[in-house]
C-alpha cells in the first residue's frame, strides 16, 4: 500500500489537474490524518461547499487558511508534504 504522504501528494496533484472526485476519494481514505483533513477542506472550498470546508478546516486545525486562494493553498500543502 502506498505511503500516506504519497497518497496526499497524489490527491493534491489530482486537485490541481481538476480531478476533484479522484482527489476527494483519495483523501477520504485518510480521514484521521490532519494533512488529509486540510486537503479535504480545500477540495470542498473548490467545490463551493464552504460549510463542509469549514468543518474540515476545523478538524485539520487550519482555520487561518479558510480565506486562502485554493491553488496557492494546495501549493503550500505540497511544500508541507515535502518536509
């Protein structure tokens, strides 16, 4: 099985490529992971579901990013995943 961070990097790549559904399915496999919750929040923001997005931001402990532009935020997540 792929490493969690590999899956999360792949989910970010999918989201940036416009494959929201595939990215969403991938992060849902790691619901107990804070980074996955952050990606999940961004995906729902991209979808326009801000209430659901807020829920995932709270779970991730990343509410300070609620108003961030999604693509820039995904780039920041990619940087975090490389650490």
